[in-house]
């Protein structure tokens, strides 16, 4: 059950509180699915308004500990807004501020270092058309070459340029990234990408000899099938169940 926002914390902004709860749920889900990396990697959510403020994890908390009220609000200059005993991951600010500044539809941004995603990011071919999950992902997938730890703000322009209008990205030698207009859409996007990467790593575990790529005609058919509307409605179907899953296994994120 989603609890009401603390009146003392956000007395005039119910919309921000709702976003905080959704973002905290994403952090807990990443931990529950084993995709977290200690205190590293990051998920963010933009707050409505002309300031382009966004929420991100308090640098030092594990994902399974994060709550709606502990999330840190930052501006596009990287400064923390309001009171918090925590700072934010500088690399996280670079990546997430870039996307939030450039893409008004990218309200939620997820960046992971999960093992399978990093493994595929380290393969020259990138994601291969081996499975249905991969075929669903590939029309929406972009790539960004590795430039080192993302501390250089000049890299933001190249991240945005490489992502373009797509909602998924493999950061070469680094990890994966997904965006969405809602928390549910961002989650479903990263779920399909990570699942496709896990399947590829499993399929290639015995070597590349004898692997079966999906036929070109099937690839084109799936591309057509996923090009229209519908992903939003699917994500809306799965999201309530994910929230119930959190209530069973990692409750307390909504406080």
C-alpha cells in the first residue's frame, strides 16, 4: 500500500511526492532484481517545472535503503536544492543532467552496471538478434562509446547526440541506460534490455559456433510490431504488480 506523503516534508507539492515514491520504487526494484552496484549507478526523475530540477539517489545509500524522502533534488548546475546530508554522484549528474536537459519526454532515466549489460557493452557486435527480447529492444537501441568515468561535462553533448530520440542505450565498456515518460515505461525498457543481454551472455557461453540469429524477415516483423503505440499500456499493466512485489519483499520505500 502506498502511504501518504509526510505533510511536514512536502506540504505544497503532491506531484513531487508522487514522483519521489515512483523513483524510490525504481531503486528498490533494481536492488530486488540484483542489478545494483553497491552505491554506484543511478536513477533519476525530472520534476515538472521550468527549472528542470531532478531527483537522484543520495550518494552513500544502497538502493535497497532509498526512500521517497531521502532522494536528493538537484539543479542543472549540479547544486543540491534544499537540505540533505548527502551529495550526489558527479558521474551520475553528468549523465542524467544531459538527458533531462535535452529530452522533455525522458522524465525517468535508469543507468545500470549489471553484469550481463556490461558484458554485452564490452562486445564489439553489441546486442545481437538472438532472442525475441533482443528483437523488441533493437529498434529502440542506441550506442555511446566509452570516454572514461563520466566526469567531463563536455561528454553530455555526445551522450545526447548518440541517444537521439531512442529510449535505450548501451554505453560501450560501461553499462546500460533506459528512459521513459513514466517510471513504469523506464522500468519495462531496462527490463527488456537487461533480459536480452542476459540471454545473449547465456547463448554465447559455449562460444559463437552454431548460434542462430533470427531471420531477417522476423527481425523486420518485430520491428514493425514494436514501432507503434502499446508499450505504455503494457508498462501500466506490469507496474502495479511490481509495486506489490516491493510491498512483499522490500517495503518502506514510500516514506
